[in-house]
C-alpha cells in the first residue's frame, strides 16, 4: 500500500520534469544586440559631457567674472 502513493508521486514528478505532455518552448538565448550605440554608452557620454560643460562654465565664471550673466 505504501508503494502506490510513492510510485504515483514519482510518476508525477517525472511527468512534470518532462513537461507533462505539453510542448516545451525552446530556451531563450541572449537577444541579439542592435547595431549602434548602447544605452549604457549613451548615458556615460551624456554624463561626461555634462561634467565637461559644468567645469568649463565654472572655470569661465572664475577666470572672467561678469562674462556669464546671472540667472537669478
């Protein structure tokens, strides 16, 4: 009697591991990268560009006071 539930459980686990008769979907691979600039590269370039622009404006305001009008 105890072998019957164990056998049914083993069969159910095997069927679940095989997909249970359902067609299995193929495993997903890595998506193909689109040619061009990646988002990470674009964000890094924008950050570096903003840093350079900020440094230029800061140096310009220190070295040539009054050249850049006040905004406030």
